[in-house]
C-alpha cells in the first residue's frame, strides 16, 4: 500500500454525493439553530433533518469503533478527522435541541399551544 498524504485523505473523506448531502444537512442545521436562537417563539421542528444527521452520527460512530485499533498512521489520522467532524455535528444537534427545550416552558407559560414533534 502506498503512503497517502493529507490531500488524499481529505479528498477521500470528502468524496461522493453523500458527503455533499451531509455538508448541506449540516449547513441546514446550522441555519435552523441560528433561526431558533434568534426567534422569540419556538420554530417548527426539523424532524427529517435531525433524523438524517442522527443516523449519520450513528454510522460514523460505528465506523470509528470498527476501525479503531488499526495501527496504520494514515488510518489513524483519518479517524481523528472523522471524530473531530463527528463532535462538531453532535454539538450542533445538541445545541439545536437545547435551545428548543429552553423555549418550551416559556411558550407554555405564555399560554400558547405548541406542537412538539420528536
């Protein structure tokens, strides 16, 4: 096996339409999170988006778990990149859900009817 440089690893990591879809989902979640933070009332829940990202998180965790233990330095570096991106996405999902949960008591206290989809 030939040695891979950083560009090869990043290109492999970003290759394919699934990576573009994931990137778009992350961008959409970031937009939804910012909108939720700035809106005075609770916004419609992004069910499909959160479900897709949660499934991708699960898949990436499985990938990291199966490939952990491989002593190949290029694979280890790739896993570090995946784990770093995984933590960033997990933070965004948690932040989005946290701001929504923060708004629920305030919305209910104001006597507004809300529909919470989970």
